[in-house]
C-alpha cells in the first residue's frame, strides 16, 4: 500500500477550501433580519385578599334554627332563600 506525501494531501485540502464559497458570518445574516418591537405585557393586578372575619361574627348572623339543621346533617341539601 502506497502512502501519499503529506504535502500533496495538504495542498488538496487547501485547494478545496479555496474553491468552496465561504458562508457569510452569522452576524451578517442576523443583521439582515427586520427588528420586531414586542410590546410589554400588561401589568398583572392582584386583588387584595378578603378581610378576615371571625367565625363568631358569622354565626351571629345565621338563624339558630338553620344552624341546628346544618349541625344535625351537614350533607343534606337545605332550602334556598
């Protein structure tokens, strides 16, 4: 098996690089793209948490007979207003 001289191989590689057209740099490709201005998203408005109400205040507003019905059977549907 014959070995080619290293100089001839290098010369062929250099000739191949010289004949192949070089691609433009990436920066040149990106510079040609139009610039798109994206508007900022609208601000998120977080509602304030509801005020804390003591359970004793709520129970004072509920009819005692209805409280007794709810305590007797919590799973039962009660009549509406």
